[in-house]
C-alpha cells in the first residue's frame, strides 16, 4: 500500500536473496525512494535480473512514468526491464506523461500489459498491440482487490514458461 511503500528501507532489501532471484517485481509506488532505487538497480544490473513493474495505483503510475522518463539516471537498467503492468486508468497516466506504448515497446524492448477490467487485456510487444478478449465467466465477482496482482503473476508465469521452450 502507499503507506507502506514509502517506508521501505535498505535493510529490508536482501541483496543476497535478490542475487539468487529469477525476477525482481515491484509496484510503481515503491519507485518513490530514489536512493533505494539507485542501490537496487545496481544490484539488478550486476546480477542481470529481469524486472517487472506493476503500476498498482494512480500514484504508482505517476512514479512509474517519472521512473521511465529518467531511466538514463539508472546506469544500464533499461535492458533489464521486461514487463510493465497497468490497468486502463494507470495507462492513461502513463500516456499523459508521453509514454507511447507501441513506440516504447519497440524502442526499449519492454512489454507493456494493460488490463481492461472484464473486457480483456492488451500487450504491446515489439511495437505491436495484441488484444486478448476476456471469455465471459459463469460467476460474477463482487470484489476485485488483488485481481491485477493475480493477473500479473499468471502472465509472468506463462511468459517464463514460453521462454523456456
């Protein structure tokens, strides 16, 4: 949550654990702590760890946009960012700051994944948009808290599964 992310400290980041990780996954609001990110990004680059960013909230999308616009200040990090997740509202924040998903995914090699509530999702890969429509569910869900995190986890799992083939 935004209340917790701003209080993350250096001693809560295990560089040993990170160096043995297959991925580093963060929420955009965690990008607020610039000093922490400088140290973390050095570890990501040193250990060649792919990075996935989930915007998480409007505030997280603002921090993600600022982070992407200032990637040059994180030496070598851009080639390790592989996935960025947003919902429609968060994607509009990214767009307003000049992030063009098609151009950016082509130029930087990132994959942007944008969820469209119950309508499906889009992935921007190598300068192209792929839209996947949702198959209607037999049940209606009342609570959507965590749905984006579950979707990102499932997407990352399938992404890794397909890369290993």
